[in-house]
């Protein structure tokens, strides 16, 4: 894996943690220390790990960014990327680099990669398990109502639930709205700024060989990813579905292969018969490899999508449709830069190796594809429209440029 987070000529400036009053700055000043406190509270770490976490929190508050010191395969990559910001503090660097490097440094502090009792221990595991259990219970409340509904209606409900499930992102403590989307999502249609639901339905219903998901969070969002994958396979809208997951804990709630397996196990053991049937179907899809779980170190790196390694580009290039979930994937698609709101996504992301669908609730100060004057009208109506999670997009791109 190689690349650089340095500014490229001809592109707009990146979102920076140094921007006064920005959401980027807030996440470093408020959210990251809060995440560290929660990790200490949720895990029975020994004193030396707690001390390492406390020292890391102090560094974020007032000290220059420090390199990684442990022995691990990716240390050289991260320290090489850090050289671009030598001597910089956490509030003086591009936002996406700060966020991703934060999670890598946190894993060093908790000895995630080091031999011993804490190797491979997910510091966010407690939060994930709680989120998964609540999600399965909530799914049971209305899952059965889809049993006798025509496929087109089921598809729309699942697609929109995949979108609004993003509101349950555990790493974003500032989104006031809880994950109340789910199967009630039809009522949210007015909040979808770009809505290609019908076009997506037509494309999938034509029958595709392979559909890929670049997944985001556990909980309700992952549940609806799984439910949509099951629907596509059962309807014959896709012959194969591939989930691209994280290879390590990332952004608190991002899904790893073991999180998918834990969720399917919960579904199979649920009291509700319809939910158990969903779990059994998913278990079978996994067993016969019609649903495939993959991970790659790229997904937890500081690199943007245009810096995707050739091997992963080739893999995604085999897909008939790549579904990009969540705010962070959208930011990486756009290089996390200050593009004018009217810029066309097709032009920015003309490098992407396959047709793609963006499912994103807005939780970052970046948005393109709007009509002239639309962003200004939204700002006048709701000053925090870019970050409060009330609005989303379902945007299909099949032709680049």
C-alpha cells in the first residue's frame, strides 16, 4: 500500500482540523477525547494501557503528532505518511488523516497488534455487541410486515433503511437523531437531496452478476445491508454479493467480518420466527459463498479512493455495482476536499473502477451534485444541514465524466 495525503495540484483544499468553527475541528477537540474515555470505561485494561491512552489524549489536546513506535507490518506506511505533517499538532492537519491516524494510534496504545492478552481485542467490542442486540430486537418489531409485499416495495424499504441506518453511527456522538429510520423510512423521502431510487431499482431488477457493498457501521445499518443482500440473492437480482469490511477496529462502529458473523448468529437465535428465517438464509448464503466477506488494509488507511491499490481496483472492477455506504466513504470518494456544491460527482470520481451507488446521510462538511442556489437555501433553512444527519443521498453513477 502506498500513497500520500499531500495536497494534489489542481484540486480544492482538503477539509482541515484547523478551520475555526468547523465540524472537523470539533471532532478532534471534543469527540476523540470522549472516545478515549469510553474505551477506558468499557475495557478492563491494565494500568500501563490506561496510562498510554491518557497520554495519547493529552497529546491530542496540546502536543505535536507522534509517530508509531511499535513493531507491526503497517508502521512504516503510517510513519511515512506522517512525515508530511512533521511537527504539526492535531489541529493543524487534514481532517481525514487526523481521524484515521487517531484510530491507528489508539490500537497501538491498547496493544491490539502485540502478542499477549490484548492482541486482537476490539476496544469498541462492548459498544458493538450492545448495538447489535438492540438492532436485532428492533428489527423483529416490524420485519414480518414485509412478508407478503411486492418486491419493488420491499426493495425501496430496504434501500432507504440502508441509507437511514447510518444515523446509528456510534462514532458520531453529535447526531441528535437516533436510528429511527428502518422500515418507517418512506416518511423520510423529502429529506433525500439526490434520490435515484427508481433508477437503482431498474438496474438491479435487470439482474446483475455481482454487487459489492463497501460497508460502514454495525447495528441497524449492517442489519439492513444483510437484509438487502439477502433480498438481492433471493430475487435473482444478483448472483453474488461481496461485502468489503474493515480488517481492524475503525471509527468505533465500523463492521469487521467477525461483526457480520456475530450479527448473523444473533439473527439465527432470535425469538421471532421471521428474523430467524432471515438469519438462516444469510448463514446459507455465506456457506455456499454467494455472500462473501472480504477485508483489505486499504479500507482502514488514510488514503483516498483515487489512491486505491491496483489489486483492489481490479477486484472492484469485476463488480456490476458497488454500493458505497456512509459518510466516510463519500468523503474518500471526493478526496475529502472543499469542492463547490454544484460540482458533478461523475466528474470528480471518474477514476472509480465500476458503476457505484452512494448511500450517505450527511455528517460532514462536504457535498456535491446540488443545483445552483440549493446549498444556500438549505443553509438558510437549517444552518447545520451538512452535519446533523437529517438529510441523505441515494446517488447512482453509471457513466463517468
